[in-house]
């Protein structure tokens, strides 16, 4: 709640039960890990939903997202959500609105374009240009389960402390890897030398929290030697985590289904599922799923990129189950559909009041303070890009 609402206004409750689902999936991950190792892991609680905000100094700032890169825009017949987190995204705004952008703030031009465009057409143009966004809510948000599992033959490896190759970036995938690492898995994080994990440019404390203790490998995917190493690591892994569109992996000679058929479980996290080429970030995916607040004539985002930590926790539970299974699995995690599963259901009747000690929520269950975001601290910094290359016979990247 502390991260939902207008800047300077009261905190607001998100629809559905995202926090409750996070609690359930963390408990499930703990039980499955104990079944595999005999030890209950030291996992965080639901406060992980706000850890990025706590470490990055973010707060609620509706109608913008906490990070400032996402907004819900009124269209001619509804709403569309759009994220512009990168310089190259902003550079596409003239193509999106099919005209010049006359102001320093691109959102003014985007808002004027959206008001004259139907939601379906706006969402289609966003997808055509490779931007992150969708109608709010997206018509397809209930078209499939959030997590779909396909079973193959027997697993090649059955280690108590499994080897997990992490090809993901940003938040959802790294959070999944982090939780598995807390449960005793060895995490080998693979990054491109030319396009390392974008979260390295964010709050250092957050990157350290999710990646400390992981083996850090930097590869040049244009080099055959590096690709051979990648294929070897995948073959030797108990589980692979990735967040790329299937066609991007095929360009590297990697097919997730073939890997699972050979005995390595595979978990894929994408914005709208493996069958879609749509891209998405935590805020726009959550809004498309229905995790938004309608405040007067404006639609506000919920939390800080809430689809990311929600997906990361649910993916960790699915991965933990796969590490106990007899057969290899291909796990298709759709952030959109998973978030939509948590967005249904009425919010308990309540009121919000402000006191000298902050904001409080009053409901039939009692009165509770709205807690500010808080975060764990990494016990040690994460390694830099390619810090462990030497252990794999690769040149150490100059730092």
C-alpha cells in the first residue's frame, strides 16, 4: 500500500491478493526445499515486494509508476499502459504517435495520441514497434494459466544442491534464482559481455541482494568458444532459467524443449508467455493484468513493478517442484496471466486515516499501520560482470 497511490496522497490497497499469494508461494518454496535438502531455507517474507523501492529510494508517485517510466493513458474507448524505461524507447515515440514530438516531455505527445486512438489499435501499435505496453486491462489476460508445465523423460541430474544456470535479467528471473540460491542451489549467472543485465545500472544494493554469492560469467555470444561453453553449462545443469523470447534463443542454437527432452529442466519467464513475442516490464504487465487502482478519472499503477516480484516468487516455487520431480520439465511462466490470477476478488472493506505516526488502515479485522518499504541487506557485494570467467577458462573482463 505504501507504494500505491498519488504522490502526497493516501496509500491505496491493490485489488485481489498479490501479497497473500506471495506468502503462500514462499511457504511452498520452503516446504519443497526442505523436502529436497532436509533443511528449511531462510527465505524473506512479503516485504520483498518493496525491496527495490526501499533500496532505490522510491515511493508512490501516481499517476506515474514508482520508477517514473510507466503510465496508464486514457484512449478513445478505455485505457492503455505504456513503459518508456530506455533511451531507445523514448526515441520511438515519434513513430508511435506518427508525428513530431514538440515538447521535452514525450508523455504529453503520447497522451494526446492515445486520446484519439482506440485501445485495441493503440496496443497493436505499441507491440508493432517493440515497446512494452498493452490495453488496460488486456482482453487476453485470462486466456491461459499463469504457469504451464510440460513433462518430458527422466532428469539427467538429481543433485541435492542443484546447479542452476541463470540467463535472466532485471527482477523476476534473478529473484527466482536468488530464492533457489537461498535453498542451497549453485547459481551460475550468464551475462552478455555487450549487453549485461540492465539492473546493474540501478541501485547497487538491489543488484547485490539478488546476486551475491552467485558465480558470474560474461560471454560473447558471437564467439563459438563462448557458445560452446554455454551449451556445456546448460547440458550439465539441473535447471535453466531464462527470460528471452524463443526466437532469440534459437539464434544461439538453443531450444528449450530439446534441452528438456535431453533431461535438463527449463523455466522460462516472459511477459505474455512463450507463444507471444510481446515484451513487458513489471508495471505495464501488472496494469494489463488488472492490478491497477481507479482513482476518480485516473488509473494508477499498484506497487513497484509488482508483476516482477510476484512472478519471481511463483517461479521459484515451480522451480523447486521441478527440482524434486523424476522427469524433466519445461515450465512456461507468463507474467501477464500469473498477475491476472491474483488481480481478481474484491478488496476487504476498509478506511484509511492519517495520524501523527503515519497512515493507518481500519477494517473489520482491526487497525494496522501502513508499513514503509524495507529491504534486507546483501551480506556481500555481487561479483562484477565476468568475475568468475577464469574458472571456466575464459578471459577475465577488464573492470
